[in-house]
C-alpha cells in the first residue's frame, strides 16, 4: 500500500508538470508560427523589390541593344566602319552611354555579316576584329583609316597573323562569330521577324581577356558573363550583321541585395555566380529552376522581358538559419526555454520532497519483500538451468521440444510455424586454431545476434555444438520465413571481434513449415535438417526450404559419389576440344580440353555436374592427372604450332607434386612445353599462400603458359596480375555477350585488352557467338577469340578430319 501511495503521488506531480509543460509549448508554438509568418511576408516583399530592380535594368539593356540595330548609322556602316559622320557617332555614343549607365554592360560590338576571328585582315595587318567596339568608337574608326593609308607588307609571315598579347580576345570573338553564324542560318532576312520580337541569342560564362596573364595562367575569371546578340538588317531586309553586348556576371550581381539571389536564364544556361552562394543553402539548388523546399523561403520570380527565345527568372532562397537568427524567433525560443527550465526545476523539487516522505513509509515493507524475492529468484534459477543451455543461455533441446509441441497445438486458422535449422560454417577451425575459450565466446556472440534477428515472434534454441534452431510463428505467409533467414545469414556473415581476433564464419539454413512440410515436431526438424544439408551441399552461406524430393536427391547424390570413385578406374571420362582462333587473322591457334563423364546410367555429363563433387570427395586428384596426360597425348598428334589448354582445379594446388605431374605428362607424350597452357581461376590465388605461388612459378619454369580464366568476375583480379606474371588473360563470356547492347561491357573489354597489351599478355575473348561480337572484340584489341561462332567442343576423334578440311586453320 505504501508503494501504491508513493506511485500515485509521483504520478500526480508528473501529471501537473506535464500539463504545464504542454500549455507552455502550445503557446510558444503559436507565437513562433506568427513570427514565421511575418518573416515570410517580409521576405516576399524584399524578393519582389529585388526582382523589379533586375527586371528594369535588364529591360533597359534589351531596349537599348535593339535600338542600336534600328539606327540608320549602324545599318549603313561599310565593311570597315569608316563612313560614320559626326552625327552617326554622336547617336551611337548616346545609346552606348545609356547601356554603360546600367552598370551591367562591359562592351558592345558591331559585327559584319562575314566576320571571321581566324581570318587575316589585310587592312589592319592583324587577325580580324569587329568593325566597332562602341566604347572606343572614334579610336577604332581612325585606326582603320590610318591603316588603310599605310603601305601593306609585301609578304606575310606567321607572326603577322597573330594578335599582340594585349589584344587577345580569342574566346570572346569566337563566341560572337558562333552567334552570328546562328543568325545567318535562322534569320537571313527581316521577313521572318514578327513586329519587335527581334531574335536574341546568348551564351553563358564567357571568359574574355585583354592581358598576357591569361596566356600563361588562364587567370581572368572575373570577366565571366553573358553575350547578348541581336541581328541588324539593311533597308532591303537582308541580314547586315549583328550587335552584341556583354553583360558581366559580376556587374549583374550588383543589382542584387545579397548572395541569396541568382539571376537565371535556363534557356541560355545562365546562372549568376552560383558558386558564390552561402554554404548554408541546400546543395540541390544548383539548377535554380524551381523553389527549394528545404529552405524556409524560396521562390522563382519570372522577369517580364521581351526576349522571344528564353525567359529570365530571379531565384531567391533564404536558409533556415537566417530565420532562426531573426529577433522575433530568437525571443520566442528564449522565453520558451526559460519556461521549460522553470517547470523542470519545480517538478523535481516536488518529487524530491514526496520521495523523502514516502521512503520512511516503505522501509519496513521492503524487508519482507526482499526475503520473498530471493526465494523466488533461486527457484527460477534452478528451473532455468534445467531448461536452458549453460553456455549461451538459450533454450535447450528439451525446452524446444515442449515449446514446439505446445505451439503446434495452439495454432489457429492460417497461422503457420517455421522451423529454421542453422549450422555455422567454418566454426571447427576456430576451435582448432584459437582454442575453445574463443570458440565459446563466439557461440555466445552468435546467440546474441540470433536473438536480435528473431524478434518477439520467434524462439531461438541451441541443440548441438554449433547447431541452432529457430521457431518462428508465421502470421503473413511463408515469405516471413525467407526474410528472417536472409537477415540471419547476412548477420552471421559479418565479422566477429573476439578477444582481439577478427573472425569470419557464416551460416547455412534449412527451413520446414508446418503444416506443409510435416505434422509433428520430429518430422519438421528432420525435414528442416534435410534442407540444411541441401544448403551446405550447394556452397554454404545459403538458405533452402524443404522440398518433397530432397530425400531422394540426397540418396541420388550419395550414389553419384560412390559411382564417381569408380569412374576414373573404369576409364569412363572422355575429352572434348573447343578451338581458339587468332582475332586478327582468324587462324587456328589451339584447343581447350573440356572433360565429359560418359556415365553408364545417366549418359554424357558436363563438368558442372561432377567437378564440384569430385573436389569434395578427393577424386579430382586422379581425374586431374588423367586429363593432363590424355590432353598432352592428343595434342602431340596435332600439327605444329597448335596448342592445348588444360583447366586446373583449385583443389589440385593442394597437392605437393603438381608440377612433377605436369612434367611427367609432357615427358610421356613428347609434347613441347610451349604447346601446353594451364588455365586457373581467381579462386586458386584467393588464399595467396606461399605454396600456391611457389607451385605457379615451378609450372612456369617448365616452359608452359599460365592463363587467368574468367577474368573480371572476381574481386581482386588486378592484384593477382601483379602478384604473378600470367601469359594470357581470358575475358569472361558475361562481358562479351553484352558487348552489342552495353557500352559499359565494351569499355571493360577494351580496358582489359589494353591492360594485357601493356603487361605483355595475350587476351582471349570467351563466348563469341555472333559476327557482331567477333567484330567488336577485334576492334577493342583482343588478340584471340573462342566460342560457338568458331566451333563447339568436339571429341578427339573428329580432329583429324577437322585438320584435313580446307581452311582448317582459319575461319
């Protein structure tokens, strides 16, 4: 009763404090919303005022540039611009002064119709320039008159075609010429112009220079800007040339009240100094074509300008930090935080007082409760030891059986129960190399990860050394079981850190589901164990669900293992050979030996159906030796210099005498070592131990070639090319098959071919099946090709006829 009264007192104090806290929060939020609304209204008014300023300035520029194109003094200019009278100069100078007063114009040019910045001007003795630069109107005109009166050089040299360094404006003049060319194509006369909608074209981020610094360093970036070009038509309507004005980005930004504004013309691709935006703005505002939803205030304001080709906008974006530093927002937050602190202090003081009063009332009751609790804890501990694994604390086999039987009886409707049998991969080497204390701690860590992934609707039990079972209640169908198994496999494949050791294991899982895969706990566990065996047989680290035929397939596998052990002794294997050709000449260069099992019961079996099994059972040692001897004996009968390629299994490298085995096969067949090539996969070098590397060098010392097969499908192929000097790289067929559709595959094939050429290695493209694929591997630098286009694997008995046929050595 004392505990109840104490709890009620604490609850009332907390309830009062919470209510006060909530009332203060609601009031603060209302005041904060009002401050935000005032801030947004002020921001919008500021943005529209800035937009009006920019619009007026750009409008004045457009109006004055168009005015220049209608002046008779501009329309009647001769080729060298020397026929301007005083009145014409005065009129043009007045318009230019209007443009210059806008602080956004750097230069204004007039270009004749045939302006070419790369052409030598015989009048001035320099590369051609615009007729007029309006801010130097008088100087330019007089310079041309003086140049016309001077004696022209009798012979031009290379130096006479180069502008002096102080007059270099290469990028500027070429941009002007490109825009003039566009006008020639699209507006050759004024008949295509509707009213005052004179076409305007622009180019962004122009870099001009008028000093020698750019020649050596390229430093003239503050001259970036936007070129505006408008056509000039003669009285008869024909195109005379163009007037171009340069608006500097730095000058345009002076029209803006702050760095949160950007002048944008997406049609021309123009943005005014995007890189100078504050770092507090969101990174995805680089396009500036729409408001940024991540900012407290952002807007795109259209500017009303008479530009027929593209529209101008003003992008505005204020970061949240700007509002947070606002006086209204800051005062609201400060008042709110002060109120919260006061409420917390008062509530804590009230709780401390109530705790002191209640403590004296509860001491007497606690003594009796403590004795009763200790008795209950000891009883529960004894019961737990009887039903749980001592090492991991998980339920043991007995508790699993009881829980599973009870769960099966209590299932209703569409509910199902999944049984996950989990076996750890590569656990035994941990015990053998690091000791049982490390292994025990690893099992505890595994148990923790399994409990975490199982959640509340599943039970985890340990039933053996490294064997676990998870019971999972399925409420939404069988997909839940697969999802849990995938999470467990991913979690167990992550590395463990145990006593300073980094350990990588893994797990395989078999699943059986009630009622589909069994009606009792014994049958469900047995079927889940069969599915687990299937998962481990297919490479470990996987999950398999029970299928009715698994028991039969298990028996079939065991029978196949027994038959495989007798197959080598009974000479049931044969070799087929697939040709390899030179990519450039189509000349036959060799054959790859491919083994087949002539099974008395199942017929001719491909390597994929028995090689992996032979590696697991150890039969690969005898089978590999037979393949080597038979391939060398067959190749010795072929015409020179046709080679034979033999694949080596990673399991063969565990032998101590592999190099002696190859030497014996060469000696028995009298085959030249240079006509034998041994193909290995990346998995041979995966361990990268001293024995493997030494064996490879011993094989190379025999004079045979070494090829890296299926290159590009592993994780570290480039490092392997560096660790051992291969003679050949075989590019995996998965890249070759996609070359016609995928530019990425073509790029990979070319990169490997170039790498092989650099390292002095030949490159073979595998799986060439069409003429287009053959053409592409040739074009991308492969030296040899192999595939069905040139021939499928054939028995050795077919080769004599193959060699005797016309053009046998070329395709």
